[in-house]
């Protein structure tokens, strides 16, 4: 089973619009659910698409206007299909 690559935009716009909390919640979620072997978490710089942020990328696909509920949903979908 390959790892999910989850990249979170750390640019100032996405960060201020939710990814600051999302990052913290995500780190906690990965630890509490023992997902360290299943999710590779990384940060990205601003990709100049701030207007529909905050963004995350999962396996290089971009997801817009995300919140933590949506991130959890995307993770479980990807884990199921992996
Ligand atoms: S800060 Fe995320 S795209 Fe610009």
C-alpha cells in the first residue's frame, strides 16, 4: 500500500484562512489514529491561487476552500481506495 501524499499550503493567505488550524489538527489526527505510515505530510509555498484557498493537495490533486471536516473526509476516501 502506498502512502498518501498530503501537502498543505503554508502561504500566508491559506495559512491565515484556516491552514494554521488545519495543520495543527491534522498533525494531531495523524498521531491519534496512527496514520504516520499511511500519510506523508508536507508543506507547500503559495502557488498564487490564493483566492480559492485554503488549499491542500492530495497526491498532487488540489482541493479548494477546505476545512478540517473536508480534510478528514478526503483522507478516509483516499485510505479506502488505496
Ligand atoms: S497562500 Fe495558498 S495559494 Fe497562496
